[in-house]
C-alpha cells in the first residue's frame, strides 16, 4: 500500500522503499509462491518507473508484453491500469 501511495504522489522515496521491500521479502520466511508474487510486483513497478517517461519506446512495449505473461504477481489490476 505504501508503494502505491509513493507512486501516486510521485515521491522520490519510492526507489528506496522498493529496495527495502525487496530485501525484506527475500529474507522473510514466506512460501515460495508469495515471495515470487511480491518480487514480481516490485520488479515490474521498477521497470514501469524506469520506462514510463517514454511510452512509445520498444522497451515500454516489452514491459507490457512481459506483464501479460508473468505469473504470479500481486496487484495485477493496479499495474495493468498503469500500463
């Protein structure tokens, strides 16, 4: 939820929060499916932040096509609304 707030408010701290959550997720004792879901969400959000300034580029299209194929991922609907 905090990540979504940072994204919507365009807060610069989002990059630090993403890295912190990645580290916390890797170290936590979650099931493999849950870990993959969280890490995929953070990975795609990082890619969105990196390429959203140029939505006509081939890299942005690659992010969109990769998003359709990856499973599992959290907050799929919210990420889809961004794409």
